[in-house]
């Protein structure tokens, strides 16, 4: 039996056993079963990846079960493995296994651990179904499955209203994207008469500019319409500009969840989808331009917000959003290998940053506001060093030709590809991406400096106060919201002593740190430069790769320059002269407020969509159903009967039905009599 | 065989009237379980790919009137759904305290009529079953219902009756015109197009009320709210399906030209239903009303699928009907479970039930997700196929109906939040015990069926395939041209050629 079956279905089995066993099973057994299953899946996945690393390995499809056939539409449950899947397999199973282990420590005091671990394993199963999909509908299954798991895990601490709201928001906003994805699948079936991905991809190149299709009021190029619809799905899942609002709120979930789902795996599903369907996008240049635009815009926009947030997890969330933008514009300019490479390295360093942040939060008794941190580098040294490795990786530190941290290779490859693409949109993406690299470096170092450097500012944190006064606190307890702009906590430890996290948490982050340091250096060549590695799994643009080698030296160095500039700025503002950030914020005034309030997207959507939906709901109900339909319908009939006839008075209200009943019986009798004649 | 399936509950119903409460419960349960067993035998012996009409019985009674029974795959599936839900309904009626023998008899009588509707092969026999089904439902709401039961029963009766009078007149005319009341014969009879128009409208009046289609739906929320749990299950699970079944059995095959003529009426009302009733569901404070409104939205997907005039649309509609029968039935059971404990349907009285009722919360989550159309559950397969079907006919209708996947998620998850998540607001709600064995027996089988239909719907599609194909062939000549057709710029050899042929 192929190992892929075990990789995919062991997590499902673990989720079912743990989920149904729940409290009867107990926390320890639940942890053991799920974590065991995930480590098994991980150990089975790496050989597959290493096998593909050798190059020139084709795709295998393992059929599982027939699913649906209806007319000419037919699709199965099947597990497809090719290079693209192999990459995702190691990313998903590795990060998931490490996050499972990390949660042993992080969730140790939670009474609901079986439920938590069952959800985590369920998520992993759905994600694996997504990446092994051989047809669009199974991909949609995985797509929705991860959405469900994300919803359940964001709302894991379901007593908190904010967690519930965030969970629903995540699901519903994702569904907006899913609507596009669904319409894209429907259109693709209409055009290609199949939902099988390899068949569609084989037929796609011939369709380039060959036909037009009607959609709503439009008649437009077929491939453009299809790709744009599918891309709306990707935008929802990957939190791109416009559909990004759910991702920062998703930080309500426990931190291991943020690391696994909202950084390393689920949110990259959109990038995976675009890469998986890359031959389709190659046949739709206009759609590619749009992808580039959205990617570059998100990359810049999210980075600006990241520079202003105080919540440690939100900074990393916006950073994720921004990094996903890089991946999309890489795909948009045709550098699918670079997009996947950044996805791969990002999974390691972003999971690392999140889990590191979790370790900080754990040490600081669930305080997440960086204004109450400071000076932690001596207290939690291991966490500090791995966070440092993660920061070096995300900011892209390295010297060309010698050695670099993971992000150095992947981000530079993306910027080079954007520059080399030669299109106007590609060039715009290059500049936005380079500027975002500066911002990335700034907010990443800002996070590190605020957390680990300076003097402790812990004393006034409510969470720390709780810890000091021995009040029991669970993370799903509500706290007064002190998270507004004008907080200036005084320095002081308040007598609190942060402790380094247990080994179950430190081992996973140390392993991820190894990935964050080495992944770029080790895998640069196959991902970017080896057509044999991809072997047709993504569209490989030889021309673009060659052009990347020939771009001017200043363009190659621009990312490193931006990174250094960001570092120096952050150092100056948060170490050298800590009064600067306040002054700058004051100087910028409205712009700062605009950025700090996340460009007011939430407020806008609330006014444009949420409130009207409820308002219209009440309108159609009370004015429509009750006010018009009932009033002139059944109630009107009753009124006529009541007022219109004295004789009928006897039959009003309840008795009218008896009258109707008699009428029915009479009718049936009459018909029977007619027939009998 | 089919007559036997009618006979068993009929005998049970009579027997119930002569015994006291406890025995009546037992009799009802035994009778429905026997019928379920018969239904399984029926399914097992149904010959897929065999004759179109199987298990046929013909006994001339008097004049042209005959006891004609027989089923095709479509009817088979709906009968199986009916007999599957009935024992669950009996189990769910534990909390009924007054007039138990009469209640059980009414339910068994109801089962007779429901199976009769799907099995009847004679126009008048169908009519009698179809309309007589009103009576037990009316009684269930009117006698065993909630506080405002009289108003609800009256509304239910008035709406459904008005529709059916028109249908009866149309049936009389048809029997006269075609010279037969045999349904299979009529399904192949070509009525003159001008007559089809008003025949279609007459049938439409009845089926649109039963579905129910916007704006004839207002009886449904009231009926559901007032009906006891089991009544709601049957109402949502089976009675609403009679409308869809009517469209499949009568409107489409008998009046294909008129169906095509009125396609925008159906599409328009369906689009309105999806958007409006979903928005209305969002603001409900009564659990049953919310689910009732969601039913209207889901049934609109059925009508657009049916009137897409192609295989995927028709098969999708059938799966939506079966799935909705299971899922909304299960959701009403979920409401019933907590209603039995706290005697209120008001959403705000609950909250945090995941804490004290984790198993209940799990089932509720599964059915919520099935209602939302999560792939892997039955809800997705039907919705997806219907949308595949309608996309080939019209992209506007598809786009608007597909917004249901967003709105559906919004109102169902909002409901779930207020009931199962959040803090425990009320001490009495927080003290409610988790599912009993009886409640496990109610919800467990439906959960398995929902997953089965989601993962391997072939079991349900296969028996219907030939019948859907025959219907598709019958309506194809009248199918309106789609707006989403591909136009090739140059006659390149592309796979799209087959899309144009579609």
C-alpha cells in the first residue's frame, strides 16, 4: 500500500478517535495518538520529498474511492503526488507534527486538550487532501475542510465573544472567496468538460486567447474569466487585499494554531492553488497581471500596518499577509518556483516566529502587548536566540555567494523575478516589494527590540498582575481592553520572573530554527534553477530564470539594502532613542491613525455589508413577510371571511379550517362520484 | 410489496387507537421499523438498469379508477427517506403527553399517505394521497402544537388547499384530454402547448406552495414553530419534498414547453428566495423559525436545479432534496432535544452548550456544516451538482444562488455561536444533561447517512440515473439556450468543441 495513504489518513483516524473519545479518552492519550500519527506522517513524507529532489520523477495517483458521476461530470477521491505535492507534504506534516508537540507544553493547563488535538489533526487531514487533490472538487473539499478546522480552532476558546466573532468572520470571509472558487470550478467544467486537474492543465495552453465566454454581463476571454474566478478563492484563503480582514482577527486562536494554520500552511493554500493551476494562469496574461497587482499591493499594505501594531501576534499576522503577497506576485510574473520556494522557507521561519512568540506569551502569562515586554533576552535565552534566527530569516540576511538565512534566498529570487519579468506590473511589484522588504525588516526588528531589549515594562500588565497575585487565569478569560494607542507603561518588573518554556515547546522551535537557517541555502538550486525537479508540476519559465541572472547588480542588492535600512531605523527608534516612535506617530497624525486602524477595512465592511445584511433581513421579514405577504394573504383571507359574511362568523379563526376540511372531503367525494359515472 | 408498505402502518394506526399510551408507542415504533426494513428490502431488490417502473401493481377498482402502484429510482429514494425518518420521529415523540394513541395513529396514517404519494401511478390516487396528507399534518399542528397552533394550522391548511384546488381541475382536464389517468402514460403524452401553459400554472400553484417557493412560504415558519418536533421533521423532511417530486413527476415531463416558457418565473422566485430568506434567517431569534427560513432557501436551490434542464441540475436537485430531508430533519431534532429540556425555542436562552453537552454540540456542528454545504457532507454534493447544472443554463442565476453559500454560513454559524458557544448565560441551560441513548439513536443514524451521502453519493445517484436521463431527454427539446456558451475565435482543435455541443 502506498505510504501516501498513511500520510493522509493517519491524521484523520487520529482526529476521529480523539474527537469521539474526547474527555473519556483523557488528555494524555489524545496527545499521544494525534502527535504519534503526525510524526509518522512526517517520517513518511520526507522520503517522498527526497525522492523528488533527485529530479525527473513523475506524478503518481492513488485512487481511493469513486465520488460522484452525473452526466458527463465525474470525479473520484484520489491522492496525487508530484513535485508540488511532495513539497507541500513535507511542509504540512513537518510543521504540523512540531506544532502538535509544541502544544503539549503550550496547552498543558487547558482542560479541553482532546478537542484541541482532534481539531489540529483534522486540519492536517484536510490540508493534505487539498494538496494531494487530483481534481478541482477534491481540492475544494480540502479547501473547505481547512476552513472548518480554522473556524473551530480560532473559536477554540469559545467562551470569549471575540473568539467567536473572529471564527465566524474567518469562515464567512473565506466563503466569499469560495464563491469565486466555486464559480471558477463550474466555469472550468463548462469549458473543459472535466474537473480533473491534469486534463485541464493539458488542454489549457491551447485555449490561450482562443475563445470568449459569457459571464454575467461580460463577454471576455475564457481563460481570463476562469482564472480570475479561481483567484478570488485564493485571495480569500490567503488573506489578500480586500479579503484579508479575517487573518489578524484569527489571532484569537491559540498560538500553535496561528503558527500552523495562519502562517505556515492553510493561508498558503491560495499560492499552492495558483501554482498547481499555473498552466491555466499562463494562458491568461490579464489574470496574471491582476495576480501580480494584488500580491504587490497586499505585500506593501500589510507591511505598513505591521509597523504600527502593539500585539505581538498581530504584527506577525500582518507580516504573514505581506509575505503571502510576495508569493502571489512571484506567481503573477510567472516565477512559480520562486513562489513555492518562498512558501517553503516561509513555513519554517514564520512558524518559528509564531511559536517563539507563543513561548514569549507563555513566559509573560498570556500578555500579548509588546508595550509590556522588554528586557526578556536574559530571562528566556533560548526563545530569544530562536526568535533571532527567525528574524534573520524573514528579513533576508545573507551575502550572495557565501551564505544566507532562508528568506534571503527566496525573497531575493522573487524580487529578481519581478524585475526580470520586464512588464510594467512586474516592475511596480519590484519596487513595492523592495519597499516592503524595508518595512519587513523594520517591524521584525521592532518586535525583537521591544520584546528582548530595553528595560522590563511588565509591572502594569493586567496579566502579570494576575500572575503575581496568584489568581488563576486561563487564556479564555476576558480582560479589560487596554490596547489603545496611548499606553505608556512604566518600567519595572513588578517582581515577576518569566520562565523559559518546557522542552516540549523548545524542541519544536529549535528544529524550526534549523529550517529557518538552512532551508534557503540547501534547497535554492532545485526550487529555482532545476526544471527537472519540478518536472512539469508547475509551469517553468526558462526564459525568466535566465533573465533573473542578468539583472543589474543594484537590483540584486536592493533587497539587502532595504533590509539594512530597516534594521538601522528600527535600532535607532527602539534602542538608541526610544522617544522617536511617539514623535513620529504624532508628526504623521492622520496617516498614522489610518495605518494603525488597519486602513479602516473592518469599519468599512461593517457599514457596507454586515449592518445592511441585518437591516435588510429585518426589513424583508417584518415589512415583507409579515407586513405584505401575510397581511394580504392568509390574514387578509381571514379578515374577508370574518367581516364579509355573518354566516361565516361561526367558522372564523380555528373553525375556518374545519370548513376547508369539509370542502376537501366534498371535492374528493365529488370526483369519485364523477369517475364512478 | 408497495401495498404491504402501506398496509403495515395502516394496521398499526388502527391498532394504536384501541390501546393506551405505552402500548401505542411500542406499536408505532414496531410498525415504522418494519416499514424501514421493508424499505431496505425494496432498495436492495430494486433493479438498477432494469425496467423504468418496478414493483408495479394494477388493480382496477371502479370506473377508470385504479389502485396503481409502482416506483422508479426517484420515487424509491424518496420512499427510503420517508421510512428512514419515521422511526426517528416516533423516538422523538417521547415528550408528547396528551392523546398519545391518537398521536401515534396520526403519524402512522401520515406514513401511509406519504409512501402513497411517491408510489401512486394513477393521477387521482396521487391526488388523494397528496391532499389527504394535509389532514394528519393539520391535526398534528392543530392538536399537539404550541400556543399559537390554531393560527399556524389554519395558515398551513389554507395555503396548501388553495393550491390543490387548481391542480384538481387541471387533472380532470388532463384525464379527459389524454383519456387516461395512468401517470407513466401521461408523462409521455404531448399536451398541446397552449394548454400546457395553464396546466403548468395550475400544478405550479400547488407545488410552489408545498416547496415552498417565495412568496408563498410564510406558512412554513409558523407551521414549524408550532408543530411538535416530530411534526417539523416530517414537514421539512418529507412533505416539502412532495413539491419537488411534483415538479419532477408532472410539471417537467408533462409540460416541457410550458416549463421552458416559465423558466424565468421559477428562476426569479428562486433567486429571491435564496437571498431574501437567507437574510431573514439571519435576524431570527427563534431557532425553529431560523431553520424554517433556511429550508426555503435550500428548496430554492432545488427549483433552480430542476429548471436547469440538464442532468447535473436534475440529479443535484434530487440529492439536495434527500440531503435537506436528512439535515433539516436532524436540525429540528437538535432543536427538539434542547426544547425538551428547557421548553423554549428562544436562541438567547441558551449558550455555551458545548460545555455541558459536548456530544450534542458535535452532532449539531455536523448538521450545521451539512446545512452550510461543507464538502464531505450530503449538503455539498447536491448543491454543487445543482449549481453545475444551472451554470450551464444561466450565469446570473448561478452567481445569485451561489451567494447562499455565504449567507448560509453566516446565519448557521451565528446560530451555532449563540446556542453552543459563548458563555453559559442561564443556570438552567447550563445544567442540561447530554444526549440520552434514545437521542443517540435519533441523531446517530442521520449523521451516518449524511456522511455516506457526502462521501459516496453514488449509492443514491445510481438508482435514479436512468430515470433522470429519461427525463432529461424528455425536457431537452424545450431547454432554453444557456448564456454561458463558449465562442471560439478560431476553429482550433480544442476540447471546448465538446462544450459547445452540450
